[in-house]
C-alpha cells in the first residue's frame, strides 16, 4: 500500500503561513506535480518547496512531495494536514539506491502526476530515471551551484557529475537567480530551456518594540543552517573588531549547526576571540519573522554557493536591513546602500566596514528598512514565485492559464494577504 502522508507527528511545529485572501478552492486543478526532494533539513531550499506546495494550487497546480532523505521536512509537513500537499517517503540508503526510482514510478502511476520536479543532484538522478519509466516530463530547480555547494571538494565533484549526467533528459531547468542561469548556460545548458524564477516569501512584517539608534546596542542576527560556506567565522572576526573599537554590537545565531564538529570549531573560535558574552545562540526557529523582529539587521556573510537566499528575502519582508556578501544572486535582491549593504565574501574587514556604516548612522536605518520591505513586496513574493513556476509547467504540459496573467514573473502582492492556510 502506498503511503500518501508521512506519519511523523512526534512534535508540533507551528509555521506562519500567509496566503492570498482569495481561497484556492475557487481554482480548478489543471495539473499535478510531484516534487522529488531530499527532505533532510528545513532550510532555504526546503522553504522554497513548502511555499510552492502552499501556493501552486492558487495557480491551478496541485503539488505533492516525496522525500529521499526524510528528516525535518516531512515532520513539518505532517503538521499541515495536507494544506501544503501530500508528503510521501522514499528513503535512500545510499546515493545510488534505485529503489527510490521505483517508488517514484509507483507514486506517479497511483496518483496520476503529470510532471516531476527535482531540487538536488541526488533527486535529479531519481527524477530522470523515473520520468523515463513513466513517460512524463521533469523539471530541475537549481537552488545553488552543485560544484560550489559545500566546503567538501569531493562531494562537490560527485554532485556536479550526478547533476550533469541526470540533466541529459531534463525537460526544463529553473534557476533562482540570473547568476545561476548564466552558470548553467556556461556549462552547456540550452538557454531556451532555462528560466529564472526568483525565490519568493510571504510578506510577513511583524511589529517591532525596538528601533536602533546610533550609539546604542545593535543586535545582528544570522539566520542559517550553520555550515562552513555560510561564513560564520567571518562575522565573528568582524564582531571582535567592532567590539574592540567600542561599538556595542552583539550577534544572535539563529539556526542549527550542520555537524557537531563544525559547532566545536566555532566554539573554539569564539573563545579565542574573547566574544563569548556577545554571541547568543537561538538554534532552530519555528517562526523566523518573529526572530527577525528582535534583530536590528540581518547579517549573512556567505562565502559561496548561494542562489538567492530565502532568509535575505524574509528579512526584507520583515523590514530588516540586510548586510550580506556579493555572492551569486544576493545582489539581485539587495542593492548596496539601498535595501542593505554588501561586503566582499571571506573578508572580515570589508564586513566590519559595512556594519560600522550602519551602526554609526551613516545610513538611515528606517529608510533602508522601508526600501527593503518595498523591494520584497514588489519583486519577491511567494505568489510571484508560484506563478513563474506554474508558467514553466504549463509550457511543458501545453496547459493554458486559468486566468489572464501579467507577462511579468514578479507581481506586487502588497496588501493582499491574510494569515490563514488554504484548503486542498
């Protein structure tokens, strides 16, 4: 018997959702897509996937999921009572476990999916093989460059090779940024079959009880799955520099560590720098916007491997200025000096300089916060992401749009949201 909804309900995980005020039940479902995902974490890519599951029905597309590395994602999905779609399980014991391919084949036949949508090199391999068995198209979503996704060069090489081999039969690629599209084309991709659909998030702007001022304490927040490519070491070095200059700046680390070994390395560095009292640990956060309301700026000092970071967009939606690095798609969302500030990757001096400009008041915090909010609402909403993705599906399935749409992928959703879930 096929398992159509994970039973991993051991804990309650409230996740804020914001959807259009028009109920999705008023839209007829024109096609069904099965997203093939890892599912191990609930970080940036997984939040993209959950938003698509929640918003695609409003575009006439039913979206379900199958996890090949079940972890936090299916646990969170189980709490949504099918409002974000079904979550199937197809656990792989190793990278080349073909039983997952057969599982996806059976799911397609049983539930009548029209299209597969993979999100990682591992799931691209599964989707590519399964699509051949069942004769339906498949889409590959490029969230970050496989060859620069981690600090492990061997893992990067294996993933890049798997991706390249799997893409031979891929019907279409979606990239989350223009920079990733250029990267795919440079690697031999057909530019006609590669579409940019920028990431998007719900416009959730929580109320704030504190507004920072020059000369007072500034709380920087770093929201991430803490791993080497996120550059936590860089912001720690910058924090030590700023504290040494007399600036009252503290750091909140919001998110889990990928490994215990990396956490130990970071702990040792914090002690070496003498800043333990100025670094606060929050861990995994169920409600990211609520955490963002407690910080004065988001800092994301990524070294490489970012497509278009979801947390950058979430901070902008929350009217929180962003201090990030010029990596991949981040500059497509943040203009230096407007919605935030951009430092050079791997350069703690550059990062400290950018933070210093904000805490000294050389940029007006309120003006920058409003600019960030306006930019997100106009260009990076969850519905604009779902519409762009649905347009790719329709082009492959030759399905007409249910209602007239703007030719632009990004549509302002300002003032058109209510905090409820939709009904499947």
